[in-house]
């Protein structure tokens, strides 16, 4: 009987060793797979962060100009309309300059809407790519609030400046179609400053924060 036990023990030992080796290999594969997954996850997360940063920086360089181009087209269109109206013109649509700026205003509006959509998509990417924090939330909200403020300003640009333009043109007593008029340029410079300040500064502040988080 003892002889049989010895035979069993001798047979079981290689099996046990084999199971240990297989178990170690399986554990190593699991640990290695998890490590690879975590490494790839970190790489992907960083890639998304960098993409969000680059995308926001690109939009910052363009969105202020897009806002201004729409405001400019609407103001010049109104300048020409009021000038003709005060001059007693009965058919302003015969003015090629007027019609050109009317079409430019429509084209600028389409471009403006497209960039507004891109900004919204980029802000969503920022929030998905970076760890949520009160500071991130504050800076994102400031960008969105400023964008809404400027969009409202541009959308209502005629109300802001119509009375001023009428006063300027009424004092001249003649039809003015020149777009190099110093008073018109003064209005456009004022609008440019407002748009640049309220679109670029909040985005710059957010970019500083994102850059800091990427370098951590």
C-alpha cells in the first residue's frame, strides 16, 4: 500500500508543477495585457487632450474674425441703405455696391453659424478629454458666456449703431457711398476691439489651463 502512495505522489508532482507554470504564464499574460491596456489608454487620453488644445487654438485665431466680418457686412449694408434712404433713392436694389454687401452679409452669416457649431463641438471635446475640476468648469463657462455675448452683440449690431449712423449721414446732407469714410471706419474699429476682447481673452485663459494640464 505505501508503494502505491509513492507512485501517486510521484505522478502528481509533475502535474502540479505544470499547473504552477501555466498559472504563472496566465497571470503574466493578464498583467501584461492590463499594463498594455493602461499604457494605450494613457496615450489615447493624451492624444485627445492635445487634439482638443490644437482645435481650440485654431478656432481662437478665426472665430473673432468671423464675428467681425458678419458685423462689418451688416454695418456697411446699413450705412449704404440709410445713405440712399436719406438721399431719397426709390430703388436701392439698383445699387451694385449695396447688393454686393447684402450678399456678403448672407455669406458671413453662414460662415458665422459654421464656426459657432465648431466652437460648441470643441468645448465638448475639451470637457470629455480633461479631468473635471471647478477651474476647468469656470473657464469653459466663461468661453461659452463670452461667445453668447458677442454673438448677441453681432446679431443686434444694427440696433447698436443705426441711430449713430443716421445722425452722421443726416448731418452731411448728401448721399455717401464711400466705404472709406472716417466715421464709418471709427465704428468698425470700435466693433473690432469689442469682438477681439470678448472672444480671444476667455479662450486664451482656457488654453493656458489646458496647456498646464497636458504637461502634468
